[in-house]
């Protein structure tokens, strides 16, 4: 597919994704082998991934209103290993074909490209288990808040939205949260934060305070609720913790988070705003779940793009209440399309294909 992006301008909403880039090695198997067992798997694929990269692709593809028109400028700030053929043949083309500017991706001489080994179990609905080697995601550019902020200055306008996840160093993430959430020096980009995975040490209240959008799944919301209370994150078992409508207000009250979204898998998404709008958007039923790998990232990217468009009209996030349900529904529909396809980036749909 040939894409033509609209020129970046002050009128265009802009999203900057700061995060991880990986090469995914995905093995499909009827089931996981037990200790000491060798099992014949179904297939192996090598593809572009990383939560940061996936969310960048989701933002880019969500901004294509047609095959040739992109109404949101999207750029990726991340790092890969120098001279890595996987970057030039897989990662970079996947990003660029999705409308993502890759100018600020560092090719590091001190670390290899990050990688993820993913086992997809076909017998239980495409559920996945993932092992990650951070590589360049934890070195060089991504270990320095100052260098990241300098990279952002290379663009003609400041971003409306900065998207963050949990696959880069914790110190970097905390520094970025504190910088963008601090409005004492003037208005800065709004943060869409997806704490996935939640750092074992958690996220202190001081860094989280003032975050615009916080997106978590059922496990992450319990861990984050513990974190803002100063408690150990710990492991979460099924049924552990309170219901979404009991957990969400804590983030508004304790951390001043403006929008809290809790993804509930097939049950849908619970949303809550600081101004008092709450509800559940039902999950989208699909004929067959093939691979859930990038579903959460797809949701994050689509919702972030909706928020960027809204803010670009000059309205404040406090006025987003009337639009939030529609934005969640569209992000849900995109994630539902994603789980019916194999892979990470390649499974994320373009907006013009989402019903």
C-alpha cells in the first residue's frame, strides 16, 4: 500500500511515542511444553514489535482517515542496535508505512536491539507468554531524560500527546512523567500512560500526579492502586483487589489523573473521568481469537489519537466527557480486529478498515 501523509503543521495534532522497539520471535503451539519436555510447535514468525513501537503504529494507523490521508502527525523516539538488519528490513518499514516518523530512533553502538520471545497457545484462545531482552531499550538515548527532551525539540511543533509505557528504564519513565505533568512552567504535552508492565518498584504518587490519561488492565490497576498507597506492587491473582468502579476514583482523588481506563478483556472497558463521567463500554464479540499480543497497544494508540484530535481543537481535556464513550468504542473495535490476526504490528488495523 502506498501512503501519502499530510505535511506536519501547527494545525495538525501531534503525538510522540517514547518507548521500546523489539524484534518479536513468535512461536505458535498447541500448548506450552512442561519442564524437560520437547514439543513440536506449529510455526515460527519473526516480526516487528515492542510496546512503544506497537503503540506508535497504532497511533499512526488510527490517524489514517483514508488510504492517502493522515490527519495526526506521529513520531517515535526509541533505540535499536546499530547496523541491525532487522531494523532496516522489519521495524523501520513497519513504522514508516504506518505513518510514523522514525527520525529520532537512535541506532545504538552500545546495545543490541531489544527482543521478545512470544509463545502463543492455540488451544486456549491465543493467550501469550512473553520473555523480553531489553537491549537498546534500556541504554543510550532511552536512559537519559535530557536527550529525549532534546530529540523532541527537533520537530517543528511540540506534541499535544506523549505516550509512555513500562518497557524503558524506570528512572527515565519517572523523569518524563514528572516533566510533562508539571504545568508550573507553562502548558506541556498531555501524557497518556500505559504502565505495562508495572515496574516492580511501582510508580510513586509524585510522578503520577497530574497524568492526563492512565490506561491499565485488571492486573495493572490493582498493582498501581497499591503503588500510589506506598504498598509493594506484588503479584496479582485472579479475583485479587476491588472492582473497577472502586479502584478508579483513587487515581482521581490521590493522583489527580484526569481519565482512567481499565480494560477488562472480553468484558469491555471501564472508563472514569475526574469530572465524574463513568461507564462501561461492552467488549466486541469476535468469531475467533487468534493472537492477543498487540490488542492492548492497539487500544492505547487509538484512544491517544482521539484525545490528540480533541485537544487540537483548543478544548481542554475536562470537556472530553461527551466524546469519551465514542473514543473508547472505536479503540475497542480496533483491538477486536487486532486479536483476529497473528503478530504484533502487522495485526493492527488502519482506521479506515475499523467498523
